[in-house]
C-alpha cells in the first residue's frame, strides 16, 4: 500500500513540476512580447490575427 501511495505522490509531484515549467516558459514568452511591443519592434503574424478574428466572429 505504501508503494502505491508513494508512486501517486511522485506522479503528482512530476505533474506539478511540469505545470511550473510551463508557467515559467509562458511568463518568459509574455515578457519577451511585452518588451517587443514597448520597443516598437513587434510585428504580429497577419495569418494568426486573421485566424483569431475569424474565430471570434463565428462564435
């Protein structure tokens, strides 16, 4: 029984570590985008913008 609980605990810990890594990666990307916008060098991909607008209109 202890082995099962330990295994589940390890799985939960690995999942949490993955979420933290994803969260840090997202925060770094967001900071980079904000910096580009502040510096006036950000150039959005027109296809991404069109895709987002199309999705908003169809809802």
